[in-house]
């Protein structure tokens, strides 16, 4: 059979990215407490395409993915990207894996344990240098300092999402980023709370009002202290309970 | 050309629904204050298919829709469905239109005006009888009665969505359903609030704690009083600010 | 602490459903080939609420879920729903679990293996009778019979989704429903295809043109033959490659 | 009342972006054929926040938006961003508006007219320089050259989305970008096609097979010829009808 993909294209532009998107795949990822955790990822994989080839062989991405099933760690991703470069004869390879990750949390008073889900993304590329960006999305509560200050009683609060992206020297645990994110908010949140916990959480949030701007700055202060973090960005989006839109703040360390 | 759709199918089952889904279309709908409002809808259209036909001619749905552009009212939908029955030689025709609808609201203290969006659905079918169901989704705030009761200060609150579906005798205004939904919550919400409004809203919600169960019951009490409403259902989903999941309650009048 | 939920409501309507929505949870489900499979589910849980209670204790849903972690089978779900009835003193309990499920498939010519994802839903309720509905969503290809018939060459085809819901006597394997769905289409699809497979798939689809109406009827014919299936419905949605909307057909066995 | 937002923050980092997200708003935009078009947008608005302020006054974003209702053109957006800079005392202002846009198209043989929806984004920022990026997402059909070449008959094809982003000198019409995108694919698509049109489209696509890589390169060739375009990027995603994932290609002009 003719290999059309290998032929010369009509217009000889090199392409930045060719590949496959939205592949669902079961994964095993490292877990700080339990060694490993089973999850399901949504995956994108790309390489650059030189101007001399018309197309890429999309099936090879799936073959590479298949070969590495169950080994999606910081180290394995570098090996996988090197294989992509070799197999596709490419200068740069790129993979994005997005997956739910669960951490068991203890309610603050009752001590009841429950699992909370965090959306995690590994965004890794390997051109001349290997880059690995870890992104963690952390649900929290923010309570509005302005609302508390101006009101005789009460204060509006809401579910907010902290999104932290980092590039670190070596492994940085998801669990450690989650901790930094949760401690920055008015209060962390839980899947299972008894009434004694609910009282604790309610009062803690009221004692600790935070704008989205405050949360971003508290996290920035913490991440600046981490010597193993080379680059980071922090976004906080608050699903305001007095509006039908969000408040948002963002910082990027250049 | 052969008309394959009109031929006999291999297996002669009558089908409940055949049609088109996810058509985007600009609409003009009735507006209680401003006579009409421009919006953009997502539309599904179906008819039943007798056992004798292999398929339906999907392009005819679009032709019917095109003919009625700009006239999507209670009365016009009945005419449109009758046309669907005639053109497709069908016993039953069905249309679903989902669209954002805006109402101008006045902030409670400053009086500042702003637009709030409500997601609305018209779900109409015409078999032997014409049925028209109006669904309105209303963003509100709920403040937890339990959290208020057990805590020394503060109370968790959050954005919640009230979904009311009704079948009425004649026209029932979207605006009137929105009012019933908003008055049932701890507080209604707004796009634009100055600080005096934020104080008012915060205190109002604290004075008026509501479980999702309470909101459903208050609305049920109101809708039961409306003589023009023949059937209704009410769902309330609260995006809890102490959890990463929702609380939900639902009532249907049989 | 006062137990507000147990108090009398202002308006004494019994509610059809109260509960929790959109809980993410890791699951282990039965796998026909590999005994079990790890996945991550989105879960809703409800009970009815008598007119005498103001609210329900939402944390108990999470406690019940936690207790059953790793045991989400047909049998366990019945036990779980009975526990919900007991703990909430309810007449009816309801659970919905939606999750990705992977099946290893062999490419038709090369024999290369790869995983394909199917979205699965368990929808179970237990009032007087236990009902368990299994829904499987199956990606396939449909090739248009009309386009093939009227064109000198070629025929438009596209990705389509078959959604089959059944209520069966006893266990019915996800894998067996998937097979019925895949055999009904112009061709089944795969994650990994070499060129020999792509040729096979392309020609198979062209030899086997199907409207969405055809696919629904072929599946209906098959499900009618299954003696263990008491009730079913079949929907097929085709993401037309000549339009930006879908074609849809639906049958329900009453 | 105390103005908490104006106070000094605990940690004095300047923030890149503070603002509001996910505001729904009715818009009037310019239309090449009909002068103007009513639509509904999803809007994000941000400014940078100096290290000296704790927070921003979120309500002001809505006030600015309200003032400009009905005037969202290239020129008005520059004025709006200048107002944001003035009102927030900011060095940089940023707005993103995403909305459905409809173009009336004529079927190729029957000449029947119908509306097709394109998702459009205006992404504008004003720091020292005003940047306005227009993004248009265009649904098309791609037919696989490899599948056509290796198969005795037929060829798999599918719905694909072309996403073109440009920065131009002065106004560049949405309609003109759509034309470039549609002409690059195996065939453009329509909402309403009679059988004679379906035959034409089917054969045209078969005569004109295109990989996602081809489509990106054809568009790149065209955009390079446009003297008023200073920067652009092109992404093409194809919802493969033989897989349950997408093929993707991307080019960015630096």
C-alpha cells in the first residue's frame, strides 16, 4: 500500500503540532500515602511535523501509549516523550494527561475520613529540554472580607477553585500542592462532615475571610519559599453566591 | 433519484422519535417588559416514524424551522408542530428549545439596574393533545439553616439553581416563574451590586436560612395556588460551599 | 445541638427526592474478561422525604457510599439501597452511577489490541420493587444509505453514539450490550488501526450503509430476542459530517 | 463603610489579572451582509492589580459592560478597554467575548438558504499597545486521503473543526475568515441540504481528500497572502469516524 503520509505536502510548512486528542485511558499514578492510585485520564499527544512530510501516522501515538499503560510517572513520561521523538523522527514531543485524583481527608472535629477529588493535569514537553508542568485544581471555600466587614451579621461565601501550576526540580507531590492550596483559602472543604465539623468549618471561614486576590497572594508567598519550584502560576476562581458569574485572580512567576 | 427513506425497513418497528438534535438557531421570544427579546437557541425536533417507512427526511425539519424564524411563541409552536405532523404524516411531533433569557433587575438599595441570565426551555409535543412545558432555571443563594443554628457566627451559603417546570392553561410569563423562584430562596442574586446592596443581600440571606428542601416546598406552596398551572415539578440544586458536591431536592405534582 | 432537619417543615409536602449530586468516587466494577476493573464514577443518591421531616442528613449518603467502596455490583447495589431505606427511614431509595468502562478490542486484520472507552450508567431504585437499569453508550460509525445511493462514488459517514438501556432478570454483561450495539452499525470503531485495518473498516462501512433509524431497528430486533431483558430503550445519535447538527432515532419497548 | 479593597494587602505582590468571568450578556455585533446581528456572549474581563491594593471592585466591570451594551465592535472594544484602564487605574485591561455567530449559506445545487452557526471569540487586551485577536471556529468535513487510497471503495470522513485566530491591521470580517476555512476542507457543510446537494457534497469530498495536516497548510498558505494579517494560528481537529478520539494539527505564525 502507498504510504501517503510520507509523501511531500502541497505546501511545505513545518507544523508545530500534529497528533491525537481526547483519548480516554486508564492510568496508575503515584500516590504519596498509598504508593499508587488507579484513575482514568483524558490524553492529548503531539509531535512537530517537518515540512517534508505530508502527515503523521496517528496509530503510533496509541501504540506508544499502550506500551506505557500503568506507568505514568514523572520519570516514565520523559522516556515516553523520548520514544515519541524517536519514532516520529521529531524534534519535539508533547503529552497532556488530565485525570481525577483522590485524597483521603479527615474531618476536623469528628475525624471521619472521606475522599475528595482533585482534577490534576500533567503537561510535559521534550524539545531540547524536558519540561514537566504539574497542575492541580483544588476546591475550597472563600468568604468575602467586604461582605463580612459591611454587614451586621453573616458574610457571603462560596465554592472556589484554586488552580496551581508548577515546574519543579524533580518530583513534587500532588498532596503537597493541595495542602498549600487548601491552607490559603477561608477554609478547606470535605466530602463528609458531621454537625460538629460543620460548626467548625463555618466559624473557621468566618474568622478567615479571603478575596480571590488574597488567596492568590498567600499561595504566591508559599510557592516563592519552595526552592524546588522553578516556575509557577496561580489562578483562583470563585463562584460568587451573590452573582451568577465568577470573581477571578491570577499570578504568574516569570 | 431513488427515495430510500420511503422504502420498507428490514425490521418493521414503528419508532417513537426520529429527528434532528443540537441545531443552533437565533430566536425572538416574547418579553413581558420589552415585547420581544433576541436570543440564540439549541433546538431538537422529532416526529414518530410509522413501521412502514425506513427513514425520515431530515432536511424538512430545518425547512420548517426556517419558515418560523422569529416567531417562537406559545401559539406559533402549536402551529409549527401541526405542520410537522402534516409534512411528516406523523401522529406526534415534538420540539425542544433551550435558550438564555435576560431580565433587567434593580439592585435592592442602590437601585442600579443590570441584566441577569436565566436558562429557559420550551418543551412542546402535539399528539392527540398539545402539551407545552415551560422550564426556567433560576440562580439564587441558599444559606444553610443548620450551619447558622449550630455556629456561633456565620453560616455557609452558596449559589443554587432552582428549576421550575410547568404546564399551564395559556401563556405563563417567564418573568412570573422567575419571581416565584427568587422569592423562595435565602436571597435572589444580581449581576451588579454596590456595597450598600451587598450588605443588604448578606443580611437578608442570614435572616432567611433555607435548605434545598425548604425552597422546593415554598415554591410548591406558591404553584399550588396558581389556578392556571395544571402540572409542575420543582428541583433545587445547591453547589454546597463546604463540599465539592451538590445537595438536591425535587417535587413533582402528579 | 438542635437537629433542625428532624423538625416539622413550614409546608408539609412529602418530597419525591432529596439527596446528593455530582459526587466523584473511585469504583471497582465487574469485568467479563478480567474479573474486575478500576474506574471513577460520578454519583447521585436520593431518597424520598416524608412530609413530617424538614430535611435530610446529607452526610449519611456519603457514609453509605464509603462503606460500599469497591463493591459496586448488581447485588451490592440492592443491599446499598436497602441500607439507604433503613437509615433514612424512606420508602424509596435511588442511586445513579456514571463511569467510563474500557474493553480491549482486537483490530480486524492486524489483530492489534487496544482499549476503547464506553460510558456506562447504573440507574437503580428500590421502592416496593428493586429496579436496575443498565445503560451503555457505544461509539460506532454510520454510513448514509441515501448518500451512497445517490452519489457516483463515496458516501458521507460519521461518528455516532448508540445508547442502549435495559432492565434485565439478573446480571447482563456490559460487554454483551456493547456487542449488540457495535454489530448494528455500519462498522464498529477502534482506538488503534493499522492501514490494513483501516482499509477493512472503510470497505465494511461502505458495504453496510445504515440510517440511525436502521441501527435502532436492528438493535430492537436483537433485544427482543433476549429472554432475560424485560424492558429496553435504544437511542442513536449521529454527528452528521454534512451538517453541524445530529440525526437521532429512538425506540422504547413498553 | 470601610473600603477593604483599597487597603494594603498582607503580601504585596502585583497580580497579572483580577476580574470577572463567565458573565452572560446579549450583544449586537457587526454583520457583513446585514449590518448587525443579535447574539448572546460569554464574557471575561480583567485588569492587572498593583501591589498596593488588596482587591478590585468587581461591580465596576459590570457597570462598564452595561454602558457599552449593543456596541461591541473593533473600535468600541478599544474604547471600552481604555475606560477599564482609567477606572481601575490599571496598566493593562483585557476582555474576552465568546458568542455564536450565524451566516446564511446557499446549498450548492438547490440554492436553498439556511443558517450555519460559527463560534467566535474576540480576545482583546490594551497595555501599551492594543491587541485584538479574532478567533473563528468553523465546522467542515474532512475525508481521509489514506482511507481513500487504500480502499477499493469509500473513504472515512467526519465532522471537523477549523479554528483560525488572527491579529489584523483594522477590521477583518468574520465572513472572510469563514470562507478561507471552508474552502480548505474536503467540503464545507450546511444546515439544509436537499438530495441533489447531498450528492454534490458527497462527491466533492471524495474528490478532495484532506488530512488535518493538509487543511492547516492550505489555510496557512492563504493567510500568508493576506497583507492585513500580522499574526495568526490555525488548529484543525477532526472527530475521526473510525476512532473515538480526534486527529489534530496546529500551526502558528511567529
